[in-house]
């Protein structure tokens, strides 16, 4: 009986975490996502200066813009801030979790929840190379 109660609690916690990730992910703007990508690529927490340097290659945002985006992400619970001599930031949601949510949303929105229809559209549009198709076949191969 104790095992069942613990299992039920774990399932409930997992469902809460999943709901939190879904709620958070749908509130991250495209610009905020650019900041998240920089943080995901880093092995350690970054300052606003570090984030700005990483973004300079692709964006010409001012420091104030980046500070605003970072502040929004902290408020949304997407990143944490740690005070050292300056604030350092690290992600609270992983890139894999975000991408999983975004993929589910894309499939739901564009393909009525059908992953099969999405794959068919990719094949029809010639977006997949022969190598991609071979890899997908291997991924879906089921041993009997």
C-alpha cells in the first residue's frame, strides 16, 4: 500500500512538472529563446555581458535589451540568477524539454496531432535527404 501511495505521488509530481514546462515554454518569446539558446550552449552560468558577447554575432541588441530579456526569463521561471560580483544566469528548463514541447505543439497545431502526417509532409516536400530517411527507418525499426 505504501508503494502504491509513493508511486501515485511520483506520477502526480511528474504531471505537475510537465504542466509547468508546458506553461513556461509557451510563454517564451522568440527573442527570449535566443537568450535561452546561448545559456543552453554554455557549460556554466553566464553574465549579461557574456550573453551579449555570444549574441553579437547574430544580433545587434543593446545591453539594455538583453537585460530586459533576461529579467523576463527570470520572472517567468525559465532561468535562475545567482549573485556573485555581478548576476550570473543559467537555465531552469533544458533545451531537450523545450524542444519536446515545441515539437508537440507544432504537430498539434499544423498536423492535428499526427506525427505520421508531419513525417509524410517532410517526405513530400523533399526536405529529407536519403540519409535522413534511412536514419528514420532505423529509428522506427521494431524488433519482433
